[in-house]
């Protein structure tokens, strides 16, 4: 899998789910993840199906956090696994050979272990402190991020506390793929913020 740039994660958004998917598809965002841990299973599946109906046929890949079963039943393009979720091999048995599987990592040791499983990409973070998780993992900082990017043969997605104000420190560490969760989900101006972040990323790459 090649680098894909901005990775949008849906977590308690102010905009409707389908509107987020529409904007991402229209703006050419290549990765969109549904991460709503508070939703009951049936509602999560229903949301997944609605998002998949929007992104299907576009350049936007829909990923479901944690739940390989919902990814399969909901018609998503892949699943993202945390450190306590199913193993990649177990998830692959559920979703089949054609879907994307990403793995979360929070240290270089975890990154190495994840890479050995041949995922499509790995997440690495939190780079900066973030309240997105109820029990946050320790921050990794930009130096460890730089090392993770250097050792990984697959795309590394920087995540955790990233916004327009500190994005330059993340790209300076070599990250070419990143998530800005709260910065995007807490604003009704999603399209403008996506464009702003991509301009900053394009400027750093240039």
C-alpha cells in the first residue's frame, strides 16, 4: 500500500455521518475510519452501511475500527485493529483477502511486532497528548515517530493531538500520513479544514 496522506477518523462528530463521507469522497480523502465505540452493534452496523453506500465507487476507502465482523457485514473496505483486538490473522479470516487491515502501535517494539504481521499500514501514536481515548496511551513524541517511519516498509499514520498548529512538526519527522481527529470532528467546517490540512501537508512535501 502506498502513502495516502490525510486519514479522517469519525469519532463523535458534529456533522452527520453521511455528510462527512460525502465531503471526504468529494475532496479525495483516501482513508475514512468509523470509530464510534459508544454505539450499540446494530447501530454501528447501520452507520457503516450508510457510509459504505456513500463511499462505494469513490477513491475513499472506508475502514471500521476494531470490528472485523461489522466491516464485513457493513460492506467496508477494511478494519483497523488495536493492541487488544483480534490478531491480524484472525481478522483476515473474517474479512477475507481483499480488505485493508491496519494495526495501532504505541512504541517501537509494537511497531516492529506489527510490521512482522504484514499489515497494510500501521498507526503510531499518540504523538501528542489527546483526550480522544478514555485511557490514553503514553505519548511517543516526534523522535520515536521519525524512527518508526524509518523502519517501516508500510505506511505509518501519525495520530494523537495533531492539528494545523503542530502538523509541521509531524511532517518534519517524516510522516506522510496523519490523522487529526478532534480538529476535524469538532468543527462544522470540515471541508475547509481538510483543505487547510492538505495544503500544509503538500507544502511540507514540496
